[in-house]
């Protein structure tokens, strides 16, 4: 069985301890982000940081060389999720050059971290070097430093390089840059964040944006100096989600707001997402938003896949601090944020990296093509660093919780560059080693087992991939149901996903931007089901059926913005393609179904991504399928029945894995969801004979297009019916809890622990009995 990165984190966390063994796989020092300031000048003092697994190290120190060797002890700084962060304060020096590497200790075991990697013995050479004359230690791009800004750019074939901008009146001779190796650098005193600039190569002048510019004016105009450290974050208490618990909501910033919600902007902006709609997102219950691409793209109106600058933030949506505000507010409200990144191509138009320094340094000759634009030459180390550093930028500077990587099938042969697979491995190794609590999902169409296998076994190392077969098979069955001939065996294959032992490898959906987008010839799900009347009983019923299967199948569920109210406007970036917030009210019954469906997912351990699954009932003639989801440790046991039939079944037999009462906790055709009202009165009894390979069965009422979720009622036989309603249920648990904190509404003899008082020990006993 393949093990995902988050399970790996748990295993490694158990191994990490003061046990005389340094855990190498949790160690990282990333100079771009682990030096403060990022670009020390003139021998000034600076700090370096190192990450390790929580509680693994007992000491960290730096070996510093500036003409003589100095040992500087580090101290524990803070905890960062599964990691501890240690910091070493390196003093100022009068030397022109200083270098360092790190010595890490766990009890009697000492190892070393340097540019050569992690080693048992001290590395040969002095480590990371800072040269205060050449500034070759500066990050690429524009870095705010003491008294000015350091500019550094990769332009190996340029004959000359200068930086011009608002700080020097766009003078092309005022600030020539100095070349060291393949890189040019220049410190400009007085330059500050917010000013525009460009690089000027060769003679005659070749003006170029900064390849790593954090913001630019328009799609292909000037770069803007950004100080990434000025935003004051408020998400210090944010605890990242277990990947198994994620419920993904695909969100396009430009069309998410602006129609019937009082937001005046078109395209909508980063701040509109949370300022206008954080309450609805919380009420809906989703816990993860997946932002469609927000890096700088060509034009103001776009889906975002026509990327111009992977480092720049789309100016039509706001500035970098506006995006940080969106992430910050989501985190403070318990919502994770993923970003959709496009590494497989740059747009046909305004590709300023083309012939960047006058020669083709970023692309092959000829360049690898894709249907959407040219692909960079992934085999070049500098191009690999360009994208790996970009991934680190999102994780460090924007605090995002992971990625969806666009069109990964176009990043390796036969559709992409030979270096694409190693590049994806390098990105995922970075994430697994340094950001193991962040998720990385591939849009892999068609699916590829190798894309989610560990890099150690040759895989690309992604945590999950969009489940193309699920989308194809379940959508196909939904549409074919109109003609009475859906393929239940194909649905079974989508649900069981036999080839994937680890179901976290799969992200399930029946509607994404591609299926719904007018630009790609698509329609919203309800319109595709019934183009004549997307509000018909068929559109409503089959929409709930498809979305419900995506929510309850093993794997990670995903749905597109507006799916919660059965949006009919085509997806896109135009005025008439925004989602319509009036439908939050007018389609309230459908919204309620989504709320309840999400709540069922959250409240049942068996429905987590890795919960066990057995598709035990497949009736291709009646167009009915049923599957069991269960979690052995908690005893949570569910049976989900899905009918693709256009007929109601007043009496339908299904096998159940346990005898006794099974509560009907969700019925998509309940009247409250604008269904036909047929159901089972809240529960069924599994008292019939063996069926479907199960020891017992029940006869149920199964409505047309119905999705029914049954949970085994394993309530213990306790004399604890405190509200006298005939059942021991959550209402009784609430009374127990109220009593335990001294606000019991009436006198109850409920001392289950026998300690002479009513307290949390009794609540725990009752809760364990109730859930076991």
C-alpha cells in the first residue's frame, strides 16, 4: 500500500525524539527564506534558521568562516506544524566574505547541513557563502535590504545589464549591474517597495520585466518592488487540516463575487472573497478553497491558465497583500487555501521570458510546445530552480496550504519535456521534506498510477490526483440515466478504484471549471442534465446524486463554486458568467442539501478519504448501486445506496453488514431538499436473510435518483434517556455535558465513573459508549 506524505509525517513524528539519531528527512535550510535579512549587506549581522521534525534535535550550531572559524550556538525558536525551528544569530564581520554550514545534534549523534546536502561528516568546503561585493548571495529578483534594494537576475548571455525604474527616472546608465558567473547584481540605494522597474540588457536596449517580479503593472508592463515581510499575519493559531478531511471548493476569484451580492468589482478581487462571503463559506461547511490561478495572466478577464508570470500576483485581483489578506482571513476562520499553479506552459501572448537576455535561455531550441503555449526547458537546472523556488514562494510568503498543479500530463513525454518528471519530483520532495503538512494535487488526465507514487520508487510524489475516471464514469451514468441505461459497472469501478490501494491518491468530482466552462464548450451540471429545464426534477435529482457520490466516495471530494445552489450561468470570466448569489436564497433547499451532505461527511470517520470501501451491490438492470464505508477503530459503519433509476422502488432489498437498526441520516429526495418525499422514516431494520455477500439485509424504500446514507445505530443499552423521548441520542449527550459543567437542568443520577461526582469522566464514558 502506498503511503501518503501526511501518513509519512505521522510515522516520522513518532520516530523524531531525543534518541541519539538525527532524522535527516525532516531537516531543511532554505537560504532564500531561512536568512534574516534575506540579503545581508556590508558584513551586517544576520540570523539563519533550520527546520527539523518536532522534538528531534537537542542542539544546533553554525560553523562560521570569515578568515577564522567561529562556532555559534543556536536556540529553539518556535514550532511550525510538524517541525521545530532553530535559529542561529551570526554576528557582524569586517570581512568581505563570510560562509557557514550547520551542525545538528540529537544526543550523541551529530550531522551536518550544507549546500552539499546532509552528511555524517563535516562537509569539505565552507558552506553557504555571502560575498558583500558581488552580492551573489542575494535572492533572484528584487530584495529589499538595508537602505535600498538588491536586484539580481539570471542573464548568462547578456553583454550588459542595467536596472532602470522610478528610483532613477528610468535612466539606463545610472545603475549598471555587475556580472558574476551567469548572474548580474546591483544594490540601488534609496530604492523602496512600491516603485516600478525593469532590466535593460545589451545595446541596443532590450527592456525586460523581472522574471521573478512579485507584481507587475498589467499583463506585460513594469515590475514592482515588493517587500514580502510587511504584511502582519494574524493566523498564528492556524492548525492545518489532515488531508483526509479536506473538502475542496474550486473558486475563481474574478467571477466568485459581483452578481446580486453588492460587490461592485468586475473582475472581483481577493478581498471580496472573504469580506463579502466568508459567512456563506462557513455556513456551507467547506474547509478548503482551491483558488484557480492567481499569478499574473494575460488580460484582466481570464480563467488564469494563460500565465505570463508565475511569480507575479494578478493585478486585476489586487496586490500581494490583498491575497495574503484572503489567506489570513480564511485561516482565522478554519479554512485552508490551495492555489492552482500553471507550470506546464507560458501564454502565447506577452511571453516576456522568450529570448529573455537576447538569447533563448528559458526555452529549448526548438521550444517544447503545448496546446496553450511554449513550455520551458525543464532539463535546465536554472529552470528547475525557477519553479521549485516559485512553489516555496507560495508556501512561505503567502502561507498557502498546498497546490493543484495544472495539466501534469503535459509536463513529461510524450506531451512534455524530458525534464518534467524530475521537476515534479523535485517540487514534491521539497514539500514532503519541508512542508509535509501541505498537500500537492495533480491535474492528471488521464490518470497515472505513477503520479502519486513516492519519488523514492520513481513516482512523481503527488499526494493526490484529479480522478478522471470517476468524473467520466459517474457523469456518464448521470447523463445516460435520462435514457434508462446508465452503466452501473462503470460507476462501481469509479467508486472502488481497484488500482489505487491508497484512496487519498484520488480527488473526486463531477463538475469542475472544464466541464462547466463556456470557453471549453461546457455547461453547468444541471444544464447538461436537462438543457430544456435545469430546474426540473431530473436536473435537481441527478445533480444531488452526482455531487453526493463525489462527496461520499473514498478520496478527496471537490466541487465548483455555485454547485451548492445548482448554478445555471455558464462558468467563465464575463459579466454574465459570474455565479448568482441570489440563488443562495431562491435555491435554499439545494443549498441545505449541500450543507447537510458536508456535515455528514465531517461527522463520520468512515467517510474520510481513506475510509474502507466495499461496493457490494450492483444492479445494472434496475440501475442501483450500493457501497459500504466503514472505519474499524471508531466502529463507524455506513451503507450508501444510489439509484440512477427514473422509477421509485417501494420495496427494494439491500445487504447490510450488521444486524439491527440503521439510521437514514441523509436522503437526497427528502421533501426538505425539493425531492419527492419518499424515504424510510428515518431508519430501517437489517433483520432479513443474507444478501450481497452480507450476513443480513433490509427492505428499503428507494426513491428515483435517490442517494440514501444509512448509519448503523450502535447506541449502547444504557439507562440514559434523559429527555424521555424514548431514545438515547445526542440530545441526551447534550444534557450529560450540561450536567458535567454544573448547569444540569434537572437532578440526574449519572455517576457512571463511580467517583461520587458528575464530571467530564462521566461524559467521556457516555460518549464512548454511545459512539462505540
